[in-house]
C-alpha cells in the first residue's frame, strides 16, 4: 500500500546522498573509465552502464534478503526496534556526510570482512574489456562496504515484504545513477560539485528528515497502522474499522 512512497524515498535517498556515493564509487568509476580508455565512446558507455546494472542488481538482492529478515523480526515484535535502529543510522549517515562524526566507519569495517573475500574475484575481472565483465564486476562491487548502503538497507528492512525491500533498494540504486555515471563522463567537475559543502548539507538535511519520519513511526505514528495492515491480522482493529467484515456477518444468511 505504501510501496510508491517507499520507492520515492529510495530514489530521493540515493539521489541526494550521491555526494557520499561519488566519494566511494567515483574513484572506482574513474579507474574503470581509464581502464577502457582505448575503446570507442559507445562501447565505453556500454561498459559503464553494465557495471552499474550489476551494482544495482546486488543492492536489489540485499534489499530482498534484509526485508525477509525484517519480516521475521517484526513478527517476533521487534518492528519498533528496527525502526529506531534505521532512524539512528540515518542520523549517523547525516553526521558522516557533514564530517561531524564518522562512527559508520565501524560498520563499514564489519562489512570489510566479506569484502576481503569478494575483492580478489573483482580484481580477476580487471582490466574490463566487455560489458559482460563489467556486469560481473559491478555485481561484486555492489558489496563494497559503504555506510550509505547499510543505512539504506536498514530502511529496506522495514518494508512489508522481500519484494518491497528489493524494490526500495532498486530505487535507491537508480537514485545514485546520475551522479555515478556523470563522474564516469566528466570526473573532475562532477566530483567537485558533489563534494561541495552545500550539496552535502542538503543531503544531510534530507537524511535527518527521513530519520525523524522513521522514528515517529516507531513511537506510535503511521507505522502502527502500516504494521497492522501489512501483518494482516485485521481482527486486531476495532470492528468499525474492519470493512467489509461486519457487513458480511449481518448478511450471512444471504
């Protein structure tokens, strides 16, 4: 029911937080572009696009997995706790973008354990010469430890189903595309723009808004209704709010 709103949130989160994404992935995109510098412009763009398709595919898979875990935890009564965790991570990411507090680096360090296993596979695909290799490299690089991705995943965990979680992370990945692709085309000017203080402040403010909205849900706001409807036990609601159930009972003989 709230899926379009979640997709919009994913797009906005990815787009406005691209200043961090450019810092993390921009160097990779620059290196990737230089590695295929001798091929034609059209082929180079096909390689860049394939890389990003692979990266977003990994984000989408992660979204499905964490939303599935979130479903189970919510069923066990941990839904509000997950919302508060997501709100805290959103705030931490805002502070990270502003260089006020870099606590998320500890979370990235945990992800580094998986990355140490995956990184050699990515290195075997370098230098990239074909879109197929770029697709595989992007799928591997999607698991690069990144506080922004982890923050988005905490939000994906709140979605009502694995499909909704996958959709949120897909939208997030699409939101990061403009900045990341522009970096590949015109690295230095775009990098300078995206790293500008005003852009980072705008991204941080957006994250703070998301954090407040998420925390409000955990404290008895809109999330209560959302969980009631998504968990399906409509009998928990007062009879007057359950339509058409009471109506059917009155006309049972019909």
